[in-house]
């Protein structure tokens, strides 16, 4: 039986945005859209809406619901995704606060249950 060799694999802590960690362009936008889509998909599931009913409720086609369900988000803006959340019966709040780090860019953060 061969001896197992324990090799140390370097691990880097996540920045909290997997898209930024992968070096993708528009990482912040991708993260925001994904978090909104997760919320929408959870709401659709919680309300037990099928794709046809969800499409009618959001005033989009069934293939768009399928794309949303599978996180193919190229055709969706952040604003449109937020409108879907309100159409499904929840409020969206946007707040602003000063950045703690001087000279750095602000960030867009999506939070929620």
C-alpha cells in the first residue's frame, strides 16, 4: 500500500465576493445580481409559484424565468431584479452612508434574509 503524503495547499481567504476573487470584470455587479436572484428564487419557491405563474406575476416570459432560476443574469439589470422583488410582495430599501476608508470607492451591498 502506498504511503499518503500530506501536502499543504495554500488557502486564501475570500474577499466576500467570489467574482472578485476570480478576477472577473464587473465583479460587484455580478455579485449584486446574484444576491438579488437568490432572493427572487427563494421567494418564488416559498410562494410555490410555477414558472408560468411566476412569469405572469413578473410580467416576463417563461424562458426569462428559467434563465433567472438558472442564474443566467446577462439580460437583467439590478433595477429590474429589484422590481421583481417588489412584484413578489417585498419592499426594497436603499440606504446611503459615508465610507469609512478615505479615498476609496464606495460599494454596493445587498443584504437580507
